[in-house]
C-alpha cells in the first residue's frame, strides 16, 4: 500500500469509527442544525468529507467538498452514498486558488486544514454574511 492509500484508509477508518461511536446519525444531524441561517457550506481541502457531515446532513443544508485528490473525493462520494444517502453533498475536484463557483455562493466556508497549502495570488473570494 502506498503512503496516500495508507492515509486515506486510516482517515476513512477513523471517520467510520466516529460515526459508529455516535450510535446513529441523529447526533450528527443535531450538530448540523445548530448552524442557523446556513443553507450552503463549502469545505475547501475536504479530504474524504469528514468535516462536511456534521453540517451537511442536517435537513436542507447543501454541502460541497473541494479537494485536489480524486482518490479522497472518490472515498467521500462512496462513504456519503452509503452512510447518508439522503444528504445533499457533492464533491468537486479543484484547486483552492481557482474555485469553480461564483462569489457569495456559500453561507459558510471551511478551509482551516487546507489554508496553509494555498495562496490566493491576488484573488478575492467573498462569502455571504
């Protein structure tokens, strides 16, 4: 197993363990509902999407995960369809510096883990709110 495969396998195992510890998905849905006024969430550098789940599985919230790794996005898509088939989560391959979305397309943007890995090169992205 190559290094990236080991990382993705470990990330997926840890995330599935977290889901199992919650007992069911109600706890995750409840945490998502606490984000009042949030309808659209963007997670830049989403990996397999583990940060999207608490936000995007709540009723009516749409989540989009962006990452450069097609392998992590593939795992995220598969995990989502199995664990949360009703969730409105999409995965898009893109670099953070050139997002394929219009300004103010999202109410909440998470990029904490990815931030050290990208530069804006003079571009400005705006979020509503």
